[in-house]
C-alpha cells in the first residue's frame, strides 16, 4: 500500500516532540550510526527535529528505518517513538492506495496458485484494518499481524516468528518476507527466512549495495531484489516446481510497464562559482547553526520573548507586510502580530536564525532590533550552556585551516557573555585557541547585517577589506553583511535548502540584490572548496612565473 504522504506527515508532526518525549538524549551518537546515510539522518534530526528535505522529496525511507537509525537497540526509546508516531498518524491516515498498479491482481494470482499470503507490519491494528477496508483487500490474506500485537516491533524477529507459529510452520526457504527497507531484511534474516527486497524507491544497484555493505549490515543483504510485482512473479516462476510454476503462469495478470524513479531533488547549483573566487587568506565564521548547534536554547528564548513585544513597545515597530521579502516572511510577521509567537512550522523547520527573525520583523529599524536582541538575551540566560559541534570533525577542519597559515575568526550576533561560555565548553575542552579574533553582537554598535562587526574583526587582524576575506554563515543576514562589506560570501547550507528555495531567499533583484558567491552543504565540501581555490591560485602563480 502507498501511505507515504500520511506517514511522512505523521513523522514530521512527531519529531518536534522528541524533547518533550525525553528522547533527545536517547538518540544514538552519530559516530555509532550503521552507515554514512544513517549518520547524516541522525545528525540532521538531532539538530532540526525534522527530516532531511531529500528524504521528504524522495520518500524512500521507512518510518521503521528512521527509528532504527535514531535509537538502534534501545527498544524502550523505539516503543515510545512508535506510540508518539501513532498519535500523530491518527491525524493523517486514511488516504491509502495500492503502491503500484495491479497489486491486487498479483495477490489474487498467488492466492490461486495455493500460496498462503500474510502481512506483517509495524502498523497498529487500528490503522491496518481501516486501510485494508479502504482498498477492499480484507479477505485476500490468510493472516495479518500488527506492531501492537507482537512482542517487539521490527527489526526484532518476533513478529515473523509469532506469525509462523500461528500458521503452524517453521522458518525455512519456502517462507519469503517481501519488504522495502533494510529493517525488513534484518527482520527476515533474524527470523531465519529469505528476505526479498521490494525496491519501492527504485534505488540504483550501487545504492542498494551501499545500504547493506556498510559495517555490520553485510549479512543482511537480501536473498533477492525486485523492482515490481512482475519481477516478483518472474522470480517465483524461476524457483518453483513445474506444477506450481504452471499455476502461477495460468493466472498471471498482464505484464505492466516498468515503474519510474521519483524526480531528483534539485540541488544547489552555485558551486561553479568557485572558478571566480579569490583564494582565502582570512576565513571568518558565523557561530550558531554554522560551527555550533545551540538551536534548542535559541528557540526557547525566542518563544519566551515574543509574547512581551507589546509590553516592550515593539508591537507597533513591526514592519508592514508590503515591506517583506517573500510570502513566507509575511506569514511569519502576521502570525507574530496575531499570536505573539512563532508559527509552529518555523519551530518545526528549525532553519531560521534569531537574527533573521528580527530582520523579518523589524526591517531597517535598528533601535527596535537592539531592544529585541537585549530582551532575547535576558531569556537566553535561562537556557544557554548546552552547545555541540554542528558537524563531526569541525575542530579538525579548523585546525587544518590554521595549518594552511590562514587566519581564522568568528563573527556572531551572540553577546560575549554567552559566546565566551559556549566557546569554552564545546567538546569539553573548548575551541578558544582555534581563532585569531572573535567579534560578538555587543562588541559593536550595530550587529549583522551591518558591516560593523566585519570591519572590527579585520581591524583586530590588521587586515584590509578584500575578497580574500571569506565569511561563512547560514543566514541571509550573513550574506548581506558579507556582500555589503565587499568580502566573499560562502553560504553554509546546513539546513539543506534546495535550489528553488535558495533562489527565493536570494532573488538577486533590485530590492534584494545580495547573493552568496558560493554555497556549500557541509564542511567536507567547504574544505574541498578551500583546497581547490588554493590549488588554482598556485597553478596560476606558476604559469605567470613561467611566462615571465
């Protein structure tokens, strides 16, 4: 069945509740992930409480695989997550269709060939029975078994073992479990039966091999792979006895056209700008949501501050809707005006910074923004202290930049009181020795997007403003400050916006002309960018010397 839309909506509703469910601390460390893809999934959800846009666009990863990546063998955490998911799913389920054309005819073919059919799912009975009735399949299966009826959820083998016991059969090669996820293949293997991987997402062979050939997963590689039910019948005919094969052929439905893969996500295409970049001599970084993850504390403080806008005399300082950059900014503004808080989607997405929120709300009114930042700081004192690297190995990357004899600094709108504490405790020992200068929000009269902080950082380093100064940040505010100052803007796309969205927030028109010089999705890309620019500059230098 295709219930993907409802499933992903339910997961998106549930993930922002991880903190409320006391599950944040039970998420596996990213370095313990079973695969590189799982590591990215864990890290992204830990930071944003949200699925990576690519997962949402492709709709290829199951709910069970997501929970398995997050919580591993922690069955208590997994059970809490499944229950929370079920609560959310009640708001969305009911819209169900066959996953591919002709599925019912294929099932009838197998039934007529004398093959017993069953469903083993992590879905609860309430949902499965409703969905079976919705498509009229309630009489086709010999048995159905749900997550809330089994001793444990998949990937534990108990659901399959319990079903086989109810059918009076023992595990063996003639009992196949057909599923679309790594979790399903683990369940089948642990239950002692062949797992047939139904390639619902139409992954490439290389991608499937990558799923199973990561350390610890090799032994779960499927017994067979099929892209559709025609291939499943082909496989059954190939391995069946002659009589069974004739039965399947006799009732086989007409072969259907091959399924087509989903359209690819449009990745940011600003990377070719590397050919025009001036190699860096100085690299300045934003702090929050670029080098460090402090999102939890930040959103708590913004939530506490916004209801006080009227009391602070700032409600009538909010910009007019016609002065907003985009429809999304208008929605943010109007919601704050009406309810004194952020729209729930803003907090679910966790992709917009405090500074960008204040830019949307107050525009060019620096007095109002200073007051907003001051009141934010008052509330932030109740939450700050927990700070994590935004990605693994950031410290090594910063050390590598220094070994290249580059000057490295931080420019943040955070007040010094908070930043210095976070700088001293991150990764226990702190990163203070990694930076040649650090400029905070209260070090200058005006904060980003004004250029005061950039100018002060370069004064500290006794360096002029020049394109060989790079500023790496995750917000439109960072880009505006960089381009206004005349230095190179590197947009750190940690939130993984796609190209259509980046084109929307950086329209490059007369009113909003500022666009980043280059976009990087993570620090491995950034490191490659730095090395490429330096290599290109060295090659040009040698060519010029040879020419002279």
